[in-house]
C-alpha cells in the first residue's frame, strides 16, 4: 500500500479524463468524486474503476461533453435524460440544481434516466448536508439481486444514501447497498478461495449457496442466482425488507424518470446499463432552528459514542463515522492505494501520455 | 378463529372509544385504523391493542379531545407537538394536512413529537398513494434495538412505510420495522417454548442469544441486550445498515420535531413513550405523467409475478401484496380474529356497557 497526496491524485485522474476527451468541468468533477471514494477507504468505488470509465468513453458508451435533456421541470423537481453522459459529473451538477431548488423553495428532487455509474452515493447526499439540508442520493444498478423466494436477478445493489449535518463539524451519512453484500465482496472471497457465508447469495435454483466461483459464473452468464437482499434468504431474517428497499430505489430512480428498471438494467456490448439516479435536498429550517437540530443530533451521536460496547468489541460507530475518519487521515497522510491498483492506473496514464505523480 | 363483518367490528371499536371519552372523529378514525390492521392480517397492530388504548386513556397517558400545538408551518412543512393525543386519529389528520400541502404545492412533510402509538405505518402512506402521490410514514418507538457492536438498546423497531400507486388498482406498500424482527415475534417463540434463531437478538453482554425468555426479561428490566437491526449481528450480514435506517427514522421523526429520540424513548408510569412520527406526500406529476408511471409500475410488478420461483417455493410476492390479498378476503368474508383476542376485547366492552356484534 502506498499513499499519494490527494491533490496530486486528483490532478492525475483529471488529466487522464481530459486526455480521454472529457471537458475541463467533467474531468475535474469526475476526478474529485472518484478520489473521494479512495480517501474514505471505499476502494471498490474509487480510481480502481478508472479503466472502466476509460473503456466506456473510448467505446462511446459514456458520452463526453453531452448535455442532459430536460424531460420535466417545476420549481421543486427536475427530470433528466442523461443521454449516456458521465454519471459522475452529471450527478454532481444535478445535485447542485437540487440544492438550488431547496435554497429557493425549501425542497428539491431530481430523477435521472439513461446515465452511467455515479461512484459513491454519499458524495452527493453530503453536498446537501453541508448546506444545512437533508441530502438524499440513490441509483439503480445492473440486476444482480434476487427477490425473496425467486431465482433470477430482478434488481441491482441499488444503494441509498442520506446525509444530515451534526454539530462539531460531524455528519451522519448512511450510504448502503440494499443487497446484503455487493459483488465485490463475493469476488474478494473467490480470490482467497473462501466459501461465502450462508445468507449472502442463492444459486441458479434460488437455493442458498456458499460457492463463490460458481455464483460469479452463474451471474456472469445470467443462468439465475445472485445476491440476496439485506436480511438474507427467505423470510426468517426479513430479506423481503431489503428486497422492498431495492424496489423502492428502482421506483424513485427509474420509474419517476421513465428509465430502465429491474431485470432490464444490464450492460451489453451496445450500451451501458443506462442506470437511473434520484437526488433530494430538504432544508432543515422547514422544520426547526438549524442550530438546535444540529445540537440534538450531536447529543444523539454522543449517546452512541458513550454507550456500552459488546463483549469482545472496541467501539460503537455511527453511519459514516469510519469513512470520515479515513478521509481525515487521507487528507493528512495521502490517499491509500494498493500496489495493484497503482499499477493498473499507471498503465492507463501511460497509454494516454499522462505522467503519474512522483514518477 | 372467527370472522366478524368489518363494519360491525369498526362500530364496536368506535363505541368502545366513545365510551372511553374520545370525540366522534377520534373514535371513528382510531377504529378504522386498528381494524384495517386486522383486515390485513397484522393482528399484532390491530384491536388486540384495544386494551392498551383503553388503559392509556383511562390513565390519562393518552389525551382525548386535545389539539396539537403547531411549532412551525410553511406551505410544505408542518411541525406539531401532539401533546399526548391519540396517535391514531392525530396521524390520520396530520397525513390529511400533508396531502393537502402536496395538492397545493406539490410536496408536503410533517414531523410530530410527543404522540402515542399510531398503529400500522402503511395506513397513512396509502392515504397519499390513493391520491397519486408517493406516501411516506414513519414512527420511532420505545428503545429495544441494539446498535452493531453495542450492548444496550439505543433505538426502537422504528418502522418505515412507503406507498406508490400501480395500474389495475394495485399498490406497492413497503411497511417494515428496521429491526430484524419485532418483540412480538420473540414473544411468540417464547410462548411455544422455542429457541430464537441466531441473528435476531443479543443478550445483556451484547452477544448473540437464542434464549427468548431471558431476552424478554432483560429487555423488560432494561438490563441490556435487545433486538438486532435488519441485517443481524456484527458486520457480516450488514446489520449496520438496519441500524443506520433505524437512526434515520429517529432523525426524521424526533430530531426534526425536537422530540424524544433513541434510548430516551420509553414508557414509564408517568408518561407514554412520547413517540414521534414523520409523514410525507410527493405528487407523482412533479416527475411524470401519472398514467405512464402507473403503467410502468404495473410492468414492474408483472415482471416479479412472472419471474421464476425458487426450488420448493410457490410464489414471488411484492411489498404489500400479501396484506392486500388478506384485506380483500376480509372485506368479503369478515375480519379474522383469534378466539383469544375476541375474548379480550369483549371484556373491555363489557366494562363499558358496549355490546359486541352478533352477541
């Protein structure tokens, strides 16, 4: 593992995007969002994905410099067809519009269809929370999740993020996939040759499986089987709740925008998965004095911090706390990257004649 | 099990509430909401709770005829102090105000503090969905749920309900506790002398337990231990997601209204738990033509209905489908009540000289 100065890494990433043909603004925003994932310790959504964006742009699946089509607009709502734009920069811009709506009219919502991968959902919800709003961000993703009692993938990992500001410069950020785990976790187990725990996935018969390799193959060739929703298999641990939440994300992202939903969301040779997003901002002063609210939020997090820890454990965390602590460390010491990822992203830069920092 | 005509049961329940001193409107609304739970097969939230309301009203913990205090109001938001009113009728009235806000201005939200048990969350979200809106309803509840890696209860079962209309007179209603299971389920296992599955609860050391009796006792005397969030124990099955959702409910219900949150929510001799609610309505036509939306929602539910079923299972359900099928049956054949519950609610009526239907 090495650490690279955040600004240097953003600049490198930005130069790669520029060389790929993105506009200055698209390149800057996209780099900032990708690197923020690595800074928070969410490497799966960071610059490890740079090659995917590079391939997407080169292959014409992600469109540089394209403007979204406005499908409907009111003082508090916006519906966009992204027309295959870069999901990262488009989402930051859209969240900016949502925040402006909330600034002027208290509340703003946007639903976006036909976009591309937008990185970490929490990036956008936090933009609103920094303006003393409740921030909301969701996306649907390629279908990998199997409903309770079914055997085929009918929804994605469909993450939900909600952020709320807290006194003392803290923030509550819940940023969660609605499946129990994501495909990345299955891949990590396969790499190590480990069995996956019961409750994470079902095989092509819709029956619980521990076989990571077989599962990944079945998912790849769409033979059936896939990830279980939050709550696991069957009804005993309430897997239907995670399944319901995943559908809710599909409703707000794809149904509100007239986009692609459920099992129809998948990558192909011709197109990207055409994923859909949802963004929301609700001004806190619609309800309460913002200082009082943040102070009470602080008391709530203090309650958690001072609560008794389970036998054998060290700490009780609140949503987003680990990520924020990692980010602070990355800002001081540099953004951590595995040797493997560094090698991979150097490769991309070499092809495009972009110099890697410190090289 | 016997079945009683829905109208007769509502009338009986209404007469009981009137005899207890509720106003005509409070009594009618409260009966309607309680009986709707039984009609949907959710007996735990139905008239089995009548004695609790009766005791609450008699003991002065629930206030008949009291008007809520308006703490803040804008064209799209409302914050109320319920002053210990009946949670059922107050919530129906508040959702009515939220729908009126959405009718006039597209979106309406309300946060309510210092209330009482409001029955099934889905009743209120469905009020909005019937008006072609996205309906949202939440409540915090007495603290019973233990955060990931902790040992004390820091949040309630904190349900979230979201409803959306669908073509063909169908409706998507996700109505879910954010804990893995509720206390009622633990009590049912204890009654049958069965061990509870690992992943439902932790003991007073914060360690997984299968002992239902001991758990219920520990929860009652607040010795530590309690229900696990959706996703179960530790991090392997993402229990921190259910824990984050439970806190989110506390934020929207209690923090937005300045009410009682987290571990502080508990019943005592002097007061009720003073629970807090949140209601929302968002007009669908802010985003899309409503007919198109409902048609696409119909396609989504048809996809689910026609998807391949797991080996050994019979059907893939969508959120709310089971409850709606039960309700239809109850409307035709009468509302199902267990003999034990009938006996119990007859008792309440006898004391108040209210005749039970068909007696």
